[in-house]
C-alpha cells in the first residue's frame, strides 16, 4: 500500500463521535457511509448532522450549496455488507474489545483486501484489537477527540503489525480533513491520555491537601492560559469516566507512580457525585458561585507596584529579588519557608507561568510579614492576589512540571517526538502551550532542578526528573 487520501469512507457507530467523524469527512469532500445496528441511532445521527450543517450555513461558515453537497455525500446504513466499496472504515463504537472484534471480523468479510480498518479507541491497545484479524497489517488507530468537528488532533497509532503505508494513508487523510495528525506508538493512553494524567492528578492532590479551595485551583489555571481548570474539567468529563481512565493508565503501566489515581476522586465516584451530569461533583451545579476574593477588583497600582512587578517577571530562574526586606521570586520547587531558612529573610513565591493573562495571582509566604509585598506585585500586574498553602512547587508550576516529566518519559520511550507531543497537547486538550514549550519557557536546567526540589521536599520519588531530562 502507498500513502494517499482515502475518498470512500465508512464510519461504524452512529453516536456523537461517529457522527462527528462522518460530518468532518463529508464536509471535506469524502463520500461517507455511517453504519449502525440501531435504526434509531441512525435517524438521530442523520438529524444531528443535518442540524450541525444548518448551523454552519446560518453562521456563514458554509454556503447553502456546500451544506447540501456535504449531506448528499452521506448515507446511513444498517447492513454492513454495504461497506464493501469503502477504502477506509473507521470504528467508533463502545470501548468493549469483544464488540469491536466482532465488528472487525464482519468488516474483513465484506471489505476488499486493500481497504484500511481503523479504530477510534482511546484506551485499548491496537495490537490487541488486531490480533484476530486475518490481515492485521491494514489495521491501525485513528483516535479523534470530542467533539470531532472542532478538535483538531488525530492520534495515528501503529500497532506491531501495522503496515507503515497504512498509517501514512490514515495520517494524510486526516490532514486532508483539516486535522493535525500525529504518529504515535501503541502504548497505553497513546500521547494525550498518558501525558495529561498529572493535570488532573495534581489538582486532586492539591485539593486533598487543602492547598486552596477548588474554585481557586481552577481559577489559577485559567489565569495562566488554560480554558478550563482541571477540577471543573473532570466534572464536565464525568468523574467516573476520568477516574476510569486514570485507573486504566495506572494498571497498564503496572503501577508507575506518575500515574497514580487519586483517592479524593475515587471518593466522588463512590458517592455518585460524577459532575455536571449528576448535578454534583467537585462543585454543586444547583447553586454554584465563585468566592468573592476571586471577583474582587485589584487595587489601582502605583508606579512602585508596576516597577516591582516588572522586576519579578524579569528574574532569572531560581533567583530572588529583595524589596523592603523581603525576598521575592517565582516558585521553582522549594517552599517559601525553606527558602527563608536558607536566606535568613522572609520570602514570597509566586505561582505564575503566563503574565499576559487576567485572573488571580497565587502566592505563598514564609510567614505573615511579607503580605503587603505580595499584594503590591499583584497590583502591579493588575491582578487580585490569592494566598496559597506553602508547598513545594505550589499548584500550577508543580502540575506543569510533572506534565513535562510525563512528556519526557513518552519521548524517552519512543511514543512520539517533542514536536508531536506539544502539538498533541495543544490540539487534543487545548493546552495554551505544550510541555516542551513550557520547559523552554522556564529553562530546561531550571525544570530539572525544580523537579528535584519538589521530589526532595515532598518526599515523593515520582517527581524525580525523567531519564529523558537527565540525558538531554
């Protein structure tokens, strides 16, 4: 097989994901058949896609003619034999290996020998799914992210038997549909579900340690460029779904500690507090309001406030600035109390990654004395200030450092390269920057030192730098 762009597409599964994939393909000129054994699901899919395309026409993103042509290129079928003329069939059914295996067997019975079968699985190994196929060389993963019509990332996963030209064709097809296609090794979690685990795990750790209230944790991430904070995102995803992925990744890596599930999240699942879908998760959705300190307008900054804030932003990694007898700096893994013991002066550390956003500025102090200096820096940045419990790496920095650690592991283990991982995290989960871009922003040597500081002061070996960082 040689790489090309598939034009005759089949999608098996008429749910939200399958319908989204089918719509993307049809809008980009492909001839699409959507298969499902459930006639009601097929009707719902057709109605869903019709409404979606109508909205795009209404907004001017498609002309009326383009919308009609996309719909005319689609068929909804209940007989798998009608897939016989397809070049590429994408499976998007329930995450059950036995159900998928039965479907793949049926597809092999009707498809030509040179047709490609792809799975949209987010968690099942491609090698395991392919093992009962008569021709496993034509099988690979084509993992879209929800909603498929909006999210740009597609992870193209090659199993042990996948023909390289098959993966190339799947990637070229995804790119022709306007997607960012990233080649990925067949490992648990692929790129995104593996590298993103600390985003959720660290937030629950901070919540459990009562470093800050949940709404503060989430607000700090939004203040550093993230569209949603990790705790509110788990409520949106569903605590049961997110926790299940955490357990799956942890078990698949035989208990590797960077992926340890969090007991606080397990307690939510046990209580049936699954997030928005149940009305209660980390937050209550019957009466949710953010705390007043996050809505408080920051004071008008003086010239001295702005000057001090500028000096803090200009600090080199690991250095502290003295002002009014207080040492100021950006967190790099040590606690403010430890920094103060070493320096013999009060210390304020800020949890700041991206100064160009709005929102609260998190900080920790070695004692109550330096509060006024912390408030001055926040005013100089035109932000409200939120005091955090003093802990190694604080919240946002510690999370992003551990994500970078997980990303380093992934490159070291040949899952993908640096560029592919950064693209995957930006386009798969909407991170404002990838983990390697973060490492370059703070300095790679500083990142390594910070991880060692967090590991030493927390007593947790899982924060020790990845072998990847150590050999770079």
